[in-house]
């Protein structure tokens, strides 16, 4: 009897990608094998996000398409099992099977480790199975994983969040912050290196407060140094920090640990102190700008990226102008910009002074134009420089090229080379700049060849924008 096949569709943030890798590991440990599309999958798992705009519509639209596939399968005497997990599952729970009764399993953010048992229960009961718990049962990183690439791994150092940003629903869905012990994180990184990983990204809703619940104070700088000193690691990244908790020792650890990349993703959200106060962001523009200044003192070539919300309730023209001024002052390498939309269950959604959509639509392109100019300028600064690049994948547009990343996380396209596949570290000179990427010439050298292909790590986790 052939093995059952699965397909995971991931919506949202890096933590969801991390959880999808764990779900894939659980499924493969149970004997499932990856499928390329829903037409040949026996199970489709939707790992959902509740933060992004229209998350509900995206989920139910996808479930509608899957219903048609499931109905066609049943007419042929076959079946398709549909499972929903992630933040929207935790938020809506049984509402999902009320609106989409063809869903077989709903599993929340705190009990991912129960996935295999819930699928077996749904198999035997022939009815929807919904299991949501209020507290984390097993830390996701303790579960088996199936990574989408061999050379990179996501490492969750904490789950949950103790902040109370008025636009965010994550704390109510992921729970209070819970840190993994120091030794456990370092041990996982060592095991990943033994499995061929050379780059790790440390994950947490607020990495700067890591360890506070275990050790009485944040020890993120110590953890960053320890991970960076693991033999065989070439690059260490982390996301996301919170400006309120960002301390000098973390910047010093970044500057003094050669494997920690010179890239800082520091969410701004707004450049207006008044709006930041309404967001409950606990820092002000001056604090943010001082962090940027100190970062560039310690790491002059550091790349800076951010998140910005336009049209938060009560935002005035003057508030928006403050945001533009801060963005202009920083000169970001890249910015992820969002038009505010109310998220049910958040305090901001109940604020009376919602900004009219036409006003948001007028402001947003002005910010977008500024960040595009800054991104182009950042890539232009790379032209003429010979840079260390980590090859990620073949180019999706040109069979003769590959896509790679600088230590500052800039995307660079360059000619392919037989001995420089995914996971290779090469040296190449940047020749051209565009808004979203740079173009380099042929690699002048390969400082670390790619590992040979390994069937255990073939891509199986397509990530959809949330």
C-alpha cells in the first residue's frame, strides 16, 4: 500500500514557517510523504495567520477550492483530508468547521504535537476533530522537523509575547512569552550543523527579552555569542527585536561575533510619538534613532530593515509627516509597509477615530516611493564591491542564474556555477543595482562548496504571502 501524501500551505510569518517544518516532520515520522499539489495529496494542512489583512477571506477562499477537490475525489471513491492549524485556528476554533464543515481537523498553536493523533482520530471518527488548548504543550522546536532547504534552519528561542501592542493579536493566540533554556538552544544549533546547516535564524516575537522568564533578566547577548561560536556555523541572524528592550550588549555582541550578520530588522511601526503611544509601543522616535546611530557606530556597513504601518487610528497628517521624517533620517535598506486595517479582537479595532480608507490610500504611496528610493540607494552602494554571498536557489526567471544573499540580507542574482549550488558561499563583484535586488558578475571564488543534494531535505513547504 503506497504511503499517504501531504501538502502544507503556510501563511504569515517566520514562526509559521518554523511550525510548518515541525508539522512536516511529524507527518513524515508517521509515514506520510510530500506531494507537489492538492491534486495528488491525501492531506492538505493550512497553517494560518491571523495578523495579516483579510486572513479570514484567504482561509475560506482556499477552503472553498479544496472543497471542490474533495468532492471530486469522493466521487471517484477517494478522499482528501483537510486540516487547519496556526493562529487563525487558535482564534476561531470551532467556527472554522461551522463555516467549512468539510474540514477534518482543527489544531491550535499550543498543541501542534497532537497533529498525528488528531488525524488518526478524524480517520476513525469520520467527523471534524477540533482540539485547542490554552497553554503550550510541547515547545515546537522539540518536535521532529522537515526543513525546506539543507543549509538554513529556523531556531525558535521563545514563543508567545508579553507586549500589548494595540494592533496585534499575537499575545492572545501564542500566549505569554516562554523562553527555551540556553543549553537547549545551543544544542539544537550544534545538531543542525551536524546535519549540514551553516546559517540559522533565531526566532521570537521579542528576541531581546529572551531568558527573562528563566534567568530574571534578558540574556540574549550571551545566547547570540554562544550560537555564533558553534563550530561550523557561518551566519547567524535573528528576528524580531523590540526597540524598547534593545540593549547595548546585544549590539556589542553583534559587532564582536564574526558569524553574526550585519543586518538588523528593527520594527519602527510609526515615527510619531503620539501614534507610538496609542500603539503601546513603549519607545519614542528619539529612542529609535539613537539605536540606529549606535548600530552604525559599531557596524558602519550594517543593513537596516523595518516594518511600518500607515493609517493607524488617529494618525494625522502631522503624524504621518513624522514617520516620513524618521524614515528619511534612517535610510532603510528595505521596509515592509502596511496599510492599517482593523483586526477583530485587538484594542485598535475598537478605536473611534479610524482613518478613512481614502486618506490611507493617499499616504501609503508616498511612503512606498520613499522606501523604494532608499532600497535602490542601498543596492547602488553595493556596486563595485566584492561581497560574500550565500547561494540560496536557482533563479526563478533565468536558468543560467542563481539567487544569493549578502550578509546584510540583500538579494543578489549572479551567473550559476557548477560548484556553487544552494548552500555554497561565493565571492562575487556587484555590477548593477535595482530597487529590490542587485546583480553580480560570475563568482571569482567559492569559499565553501555546496553540500551534495539530500532527499531528506527536498523542498516541501511552499510559503504563501499572508
